[in-house]
C-alpha cells in the first residue's frame, strides 16, 4: 500500500543538458507556447514536467545532439539557491 501511495505523489521534474564548458551554468529546457525548444539557466523559468518519467520522455525526444536528461525539480531548486 505504501508503494502505491508514493507512486501517486507528484514529483515534478526538469530536463537539463550537460555543460559545454565547465564555467557555464546549468541549463534547463524551456518549451515555448509554439513548441520551440529554448534553454535557460533559471530552474524556476524552465518547463516543469509532472514526473521524472515525463521529463525523461521529453529528453529522449530531443535531437541526439542535445543530450538531455531528467532531474528532480526540488533538488535543482535547492542547488540553485546554493550558487
């Protein structure tokens, strides 16, 4: 029963991509109303997905050259306040 309750809890997630250079800030996926892909260094402005599953689904649908992955939203927001 506990596993079932945990699976229904919302766990929002973001899509991020690796740095091109070490000094660059983290970048997060921001989908526009027209469906265009943009990248932002502000996790609050990024597109939030309802789950890690949906974030990963969005990440793997991006062109291969973008190499993106899903990250838990809460973790990224905490990390951004530390920088």
